[in-house]
């Protein structure tokens, strides 16, 4: 980047002036002593969840910080990645004035959130090999362009973007570059977390919904500079991550061996699924994937989707997405589910 990056220049004026809500648990952090808590108007009868949760999820952040080799000050936890993404819009994009850039085909919530927050979404299509079109992206930028969303590995295509192209964008885009790494645990490519110290305009979002198998608890994570995280902390709801979510997430992240074992098995099953798809006559192309799913081009996606549905198999028809005509997206299941899917695919002819 040619200029010195200053997050204050991107932050909404109303957010700069904001004093965050101070909750009862902000004012006191336990030192391990037994305390009499009469500060938060809680029901005093213990049932495991009668107290408000830690608003900054300190125990969970401590473990994540050690595993990811980042500071707790570089981390914001949210009620799923969607809340994290929404907070980014609300902190940095002025409604009916600012704009963002997204790269279809990509995760649909960026567009939904831009609509909710009254922020223009400038779409720059990926290239035919599903890579960012760097020159066209930079051409789309103006003085009101605040955010650039890169989903890598990308959903629905599955591929991780070229590191060279991503680096070029980070270095030449004067807003915040948000890299959505929901599927990074399935990729051989290194996470962009390693770039946080070098690039103050870089934000990386991750989730426990995919590799960690915890979609039901809704836990998303944003990693960014300390200055950027401090702005997001000003506007987040005080207790946005509930006690049960924090407890379950802490248990899971401490059990890395189990997570790694499941990821290994998913990757093995992904390879088996790809090999099986290659033998199907109606499959015309299988796209490279760094995720826990496979995107395949078929002869007639609507027909094949309905045939699978009739046989009680639900996949995702992505044919309405740009560059994805006649494509189906197959999530990798268990070995048993994979065998069932392959057997049914063979029946389709």
C-alpha cells in the first residue's frame, strides 16, 4: 500500500463518537476469589446459565490465541460469521453512501448484508478459472469503497485463490480486505492470519461451523489489527456469544486431535467422491476444490437435482450463480453417506 493505513479514516463518524455499552461483567474480571455477585440483576439461583456470560469470551480466546499464534486483542467472536460480517458493515460503511466489492460466484450473505445495511454492492465477476480479476476490481474502486470481500477457499467453487493475486489486492486496495476462510482447514494453502502484522487493512474471518463440526452453536471469529477490533468491540452487543456456545466451543478447540482426524477422513472421502464423479457419464467437469465440497458441471442440473431429491438425497443446485451454469455442489458426507450417494449417482445413468 502506498499510503499509511489509518482505520479511523474508514470508520463511520457516528461510530467514532460512540461510547460502547458497559455491562456489569465489563467492570469486574474474576481473580479466582469467591465473590458475591449482586451487580447485574440476575436470578441468584444456580442452574449453570443464570449468570451472564463473559462478554469478551476470555477463556476461549486464550486457547484460540495460542493455537492461531495471534493476540487476543486481534480477535472478535460473534454469533456465527454472519454477525461478524454484519458488524463490519455497520462499523465502516455509511448507509446510502459507501460501497463494497464482491466477486461472484461467492457466498450470498455479503450481498444480503449490503442490502440490509443500504450499502452498494459492486460485483466484479471471477475469471473463467474462478480467480479474482485484479485489474477490474481495482477499476471498480472509488473514494467510497470501504470493503473488499474475498472468500478463499471460495463457496461455491471450492478453490483457494492465488496468493499472488490476493497479495496484490491487499497491497493496492485502500479499504479493508476481508478474507473469509470458512473452509481453510480443508485447504493445503496457508491461512492469511500470517499476514495480519504486515497488513493493517487485512481482516480474516473463520468459523467453527465447518471443520470443527459446530454449525449448531453459531461461533464465528474475526481476526484483524488491534485498532480494527477495538472499533468492532464498540458496537457489538454486550453478550453476543452465549454461555453454552462458549462452553461447547472451548471443549472442541481443546480437542484438536479429534478435529484433525475428522478433517483427514473428510479429505479422503472427498477424493473418493471425485474419483466416482469422474466415472459418471452425465458429469461434464469437476472443479478443483480446497473445501469439504465438490462443484461439478453436469448435463442438466435441474433434472439431476430432482432425481437425487426423489431418492432422498439433498445437494445444492448452483446453476443460478454466475459462471456456474448446470452445476451441482456436493458436500462430503460420512463414509456411509458417501457410499449411498455414489450408488445412487450410478443409478442415474
